[in-house]
């Protein structure tokens, strides 16, 4: 059954999205943290410019 679920994700709009992760340094603590989000492929560059 797992194969059917994976196959159905490949047929849908899942290929049009990308998981983006950006590391940033917190100004308060000085430690590093991560922002992650699932973004449409056309908006990846805009997301990195914005964040």
C-alpha cells in the first residue's frame, strides 16, 4: 500500500514544490536556527531573497 501512496504523490502537484531551508543567526542569543517551508518551484528565489 505504501507504494500506491508514493506513486500518487508523484502524479499530483508534489513535483512542483520544493522544501527550502535557510540557516540564520539569532541576534538575541547568537545561536543558529533554521527556517524551513515548502514553496512552489517558481517562488524559491523570492523566498530566499525575502528571508
